[in-house]
């Protein structure tokens, strides 16, 4: 028989290890749903549906335990039907859930998909993973496919962002950087208070997914689209540092991951012509450029500066 669920708010802080070995709490919602013989964390739930009359359907993505063939940690879909004594108690439970949970703020999102990024799996990731999970959560997706280089920036520059709560990028670091730079260049960027600016999320689907890997590792998750989409549905926004590259007093580019010059930059740019090699292309080009013994002449200076509190920037 399907169990009657109850809500509780236990004192719980999960711990993960970071690079220096010190524990750091993950930002988990401590709400649990308790069943007769088990429970599930609220952060493991993509969404729930009113089953009508006396039932509620939970869409859950639980972590796979370690086995002989896997270290575990990947998210697997599971569902559970909760039965209540009557319609009134079912509705009361749903209202209490909504009152404790902040996901009702995520209603509509723009999704920018690079169909040729990485190994060309962007649309497959969207239709197989991202779209079903958004539907389970009751979130309306607005799909935008990029058609040419720079199209992601064009989409963001002209989009009406007043009716959406987030921008999702299905791609790699390059597409994410393109979207972030376009947001900074919008005429309305400075006019929007920081706390009201639209958040941007990344679903790994490119050949370079360093930013997504960093965020997911910090949350104790594996690098895959399911874990990333579940993180989006939790709808808890965190700020990240953005670096600005200036030349002659003008900002030329902004970066959320790295700014490279010389061999690394050449290998990255030249790799666009070898996308059929997938993730290995940049490593192979870096080795080839190293063997060619390319030399780069330049001068590096560290200019100390203070924090500009008005702009939230250093310099």
C-alpha cells in the first residue's frame, strides 16, 4: 500500500570535502518527507503532481549507491505515489509543502541550446533529460536553438527577460561565456539592481564543461545533465566572481572561468576546426603546439587596487 507522508524539518547539515580537505556544508534544503520505513530529501525531488482526490505523485532523482562497477553518485529517476485519507488532508499537505518550499518562484525559463557544441548532443540532452524534468516541476521552457556563431549573444541581447526567471544554457564553457557577456552588454544591465538580475544556469553539453563541473562538485554532484537540471529546479541562486579584461580603459571581455593567452588560447581557438575529435582535440593541439615550440613574448604586471563598493568590483 502507498504510505501516508508527513513533513518534518530536522536539524541536518550534510558535509562534503573540498580541495583542501576541510569539510564544507552543502546547501541542501533540510526538509524531508517521511514515509513508513524511509524518507527522501526535498532536494532529491524534481517536482510533484496533484494526483486528484487523495493522491500525490512525487518525481524523485535519488543518488545511485556505490557498486563493484561504479563509484555511485549518479542520479536515477524514481517515482512514488502518496495516498491520503481524504481530499482535504491531501490539499492541506500540498499547501504546507508549497509554503515551506521556494520553487514556486521558477515558472518560466529561456533555454539556449547549442546543437553542434561538443559532440553535437545538445538537443538530445534537452529532449531526453532537461525537458522531462522541467515538465515534472511545472516549469515552462522557451527553447532557443543557436544557428550560427554569436547567435547565443544575439538571443540574449534581444530577449524580453521580464517574464522569465532564469536562463539555462545547454552547452559548454564557450556558450556560457557568450551568454554572460551579452547580459553585461544589454542597455538595461546597469539599471537592474543586483538582487533582481536574472540568474544563468549551465547544463553540461559541450566539449569543455569546467564551470559546470566546478559548481556540481561543490554541491557533491557528478558532472551530468540530470544533476545539473535538478540543481536548477532547486532555484537557489549563488553569486560568482566575474573578471573583466580592459584595454585602453574599455572592457573588451568578461570571464567567469579563465582568461588565457599564448599556447592555451591558440589551442582553444584552433580546436574549433577539429570538433569531430570531441573533447580530445584541445589536448592534442596543446601537445602539437608544445612540440612546435611556439614562443610568445609579453609582459605581465600586477596592479594593486581596492574594492569599488559602488560597483562591487576591484580596481
